[in-house]
């Protein structure tokens, strides 16, 4: 899964921003290192996009509705038998 690079850039920039002013020269290198660590860590996670999640949630909802309808129909058929 790919992450929005702007989010990772922003987070890396915030982390680098917490570095004391006395080491400003290292800030850019730290920002790049933070970005690399974040991207590497996030890439290892088994995540899905919001769109994929929403699609699967809709499929699950339809499946549950279909199951409920089938259970109801089965109960009616068993009652007639």
C-alpha cells in the first residue's frame, strides 16, 4: 500500500522540527532519515487504503443482509415442512 508522500513529508518535517536549534545543520539530514524510517516502517504494515476498506465494508454489509434474508426464508420453509 502506498501512503500519501505529503503526510510522510509533513511528519518527517515535524520530527526534524523538534531538533534543537544548535544542530540546525543536521536538520535536513535528520528529516530525510526520519522520512526513510517512516516509509520503511509503514511499508511493513499490512494496511489497506480507505477506498479498499469502504468497498469491503459494503460487500460485508450486503453479505450480512443476504444471509439474514436466507435465514428468514429457511425458517419459513422449515415451518411449512
